[in-house]
C-alpha cells in the first residue's frame, strides 16, 4: 500500500505515474491505487457529488481522505484482500454529501482502491464519472469525467 495519507488532497503524488485508464496494465498484485485531483468552486452552492463508477472486483472510494463508498469488499480489508468476483464488471452510483465528507473549496482529491477478484487479473476501473449536483440535488452544474482523462497510479505497484 502507499505510504502516508495517500487519500488526502495534500498528499505529494509527484512520484506517481499519470496514466489513461486504457493504459492500466493487468495486475499481478491484488490492489491498484488511483488518485485524481479536481477543483470545486462555490462549494457553498453545492450539496452533493454524484458519482458513477464501473469496475471489476471490489472498490473503496475516498474524498480528501474520508471514506465515501465501499463496494464488494469485506469491511475488514487490507492491501491483500481480494474483491468479490464479478467477472463482467459492475456499475455503482452513489452520492457524497459534500458538507460531511471533507469536501473543500479549491483542490480536492478522489482516491480509489481497486481490489481485483482472485479469479482475474483485471482490477482497473472501466469508468469513473463525478458530477457535483447543485443544492437539493438539482441539475448538474459541471461534470468531471475521470475516463478518458488521466489519473495518477502509484509507481511500481503493478
């Protein structure tokens, strides 16, 4: 696993490799660690971050170091814990209440742990979309798309 508070917005990821999702190789290890920074302005006008994520295996999602979602993974997990088998992949939609999740005006980081199932070598995310909703979950003002834009992957972990 990465050292330090790798899920935090102010973590130094300068040694991490920037890759496009299609460049993510098959994994020899169980867990892949990804980070993507984004900017939120006028946080007081936003209440919810709507996230859609398609993946194979299990996943844990963090916003600025706060766990905001966990899918197909035991609650007591570590870097060696495989995700549940879902060979065809799965898509999950979840909502992050910004006021209680550590969101901030300015720089934010969405960090993801992908835990591949024991039965496959693929743990990379197929799609990861974020959309900050306006107050009361109204129309989306902006859309942040993590695929195909790049994300940072810890170097030497594949």
